[in-house]
């Protein structure tokens, strides 16, 4: 069970999964803007234009077609909702990136130094060596 959760954690921590999730969420929020624009602004305008061409008054059109007035408030609310949603997603991604960079820094720090350079022949040797295997010089600790 631990292996399953470890694999899931690795899968989630990949950057492309986060990018895909952000894309889906932004797309869904943007769909709300498009729907609000069509239902509350474009459709009533088209209905009014068609009614005017047909020679009917606005009152007759609204009663026959059950078309309300243009609702800019609903459209503006959808835009504000989108902006808030995008901002929250931005904060989540920013926090995730910060956490990722901290994790990488921690991994880099945890890597222990296992070699050193011989001061006499400049060869790379084990950190615990007391003599250089290349030039046989005695090394200071």
C-alpha cells in the first residue's frame, strides 16, 4: 500500500500533471464567461434585432419570446469569478513550485561529498583516504 501511495505522490509531483489540471480548471472557468456572454448579452441582442426586423416592439418580443433585458451584471459576475479562480490557481501553482524548489535544494544538500582532490597530483580520491593511490603522497586529514 505504501508503494502505491509513493507512486501516486511521484505521479502528482510531476509538473505536467499540474499543468494539465490548471488547463482544465481555467478552461472550465472560461466556459462560464462564454456562456454568460452568450446567454445574457448576445442572445437578447439577437432577439431584439430579429423582433425589430419583424416589426414587433420590445414589449411584444419580451412577452412572446420570454427574452429578458440584457444582463450585464451576470456577465460581469462571470468575469470576476474567472479572475478570482485564475488568481487562486496561480497561488496554488506558485506554492507548488516553491515546495518543489525547496525539495530540490534539500536533495542537493543531502548529497554528501565522497571524494576530494589530492593536493599533490590533483587526482580525485576517496574522502577517507590517507594516501593518494596515484602518487602515494601522505594526505593530511
